[in-house]
C-alpha cells in the first residue's frame, strides 16, 4: 500500500490516478471529510482525514504502508514541521520508500516556500529512510486559472513582465514519474529535476494559446498590487500572498527553468511540450462548452 499525503490537491489527485493506473493500492490523507469522496472516486481504497500538524495523524496514516508520497499543502508556513512529522512517522512505521514532492531549485532563498522544501530535503537525507526527491518546475496546469480571461477577453495576465522566461512541466508527466519511482526499484537515493522541454516568455505562452484557440491572445503584465488585492479576496493568507509576491519578483529578475533530460529519461519519451499540453486541454474545454466559449 502507498500513502499519498496532501491527496485532495491537484498534485495528489494526479498522483493517485497514475499510481492506481499501475495497479497499486493507495491510502489517501486528506484534510477535510468532504474531500474523501473525490479521492475514492480516483481509486484510493483507504482514506485518512485530518490535519498533518495534529499529533498522531501521520502515525495513523503511515501504519502498514510500504511507501509514502509526501505532498505538503501548497505554500504552507509549517512546511518543515509537517515534513518532519511525515518523516518521523515513516521511520516509526518502518516504511520502505519515502518519496518527497519538492520543487525545482529549492536552494533559492529568495523564494521562501522553495527554501523550506530544501530544509525538508535536508531532514530526509539525514533520516536513514530510503528516499527519492522529485523537483518539478511550475505546472503547465497553472495557466488554466486564466481560462475565462484568455477565452473570453483574449488576455493572459501575469504579475511580472511579459518577457519573463519560465519553464513549465505537465503535471501528468510528473504524476507518471511519481508512479514509476514508486513501482520500480532503483530510484532510492535519487533527486530528480522534472522540467518540460521549453523555457518560454509570457508573450510566447500567450501566442501558443492563441494559436491553439484560433483567436488573438495577448500577454499583459498586471500590477502586483492589483494581484495582491485579488489574491486576498480569493482567500489566500498573508504568508501565501507575501511569499508568492517574492516568487514573482524573482521570476521577473532571473527567470526560472531547468533541463528536460532527466524527465525524458524517466518517461522514456520526450516530455510534453506546452503546445501539446494546450492541444489536450483546449480539446477538453471545447468538448464541454463548444469552440470559443468559456
């Protein structure tokens, strides 16, 4: 049995789908009871509900599992404490393989949520557990939050300069790798950077969207103050807002990307490019709502 923590998020759901697709039995750890049905629908045979920071919840979740795929809630101020709790519980349960879902370039201190993941990596290296660390780039799926603006107004809005160059990775590729390293021997002690094949400006991202949609799409930089106000209205915490703003500043100053070779070797094929990703998701959009509609 494989435990997937943070199972109700988009990463957790993708990993469950991929792991179950390879015939594995999954136990999902979710935060709220109402999330249980969704992960069961994806194939999780067991569900544990609770806050990863609560005493005993990680012991309950790790008991009797052979492997752990640990995903911390996104941009969480308690990332290190949560990671420590997961690692210690895995040690007590004598888990055979601990896979940590980290992030590309965790050593960048200017992005606090990346830096915290490196602290968890450090804990894992010293734990004595057989481990694998996955370091994915930003997901291509993140652009889907702009679907309405892109399709209806032809605007792809970003809180940094439109010439900012970013690498992205298809979450489906990341989930496939997660399933591979959990199913196959030989990945213990490895740290894998998972990057797609391109590093694109936001203008190039918008152009590729427009080409796939058959309409003009323009990249537009929005003031970070406006993004901040919208993020707070959307329910993000002060820590999340401030941390993400630091990430946007770093992106604009330095760009962000990596090399696709490791991902390609693990998949045994070329990683999904952004155009291929768009072809898949735009077909899904138009299959539900008709061409050119939101």
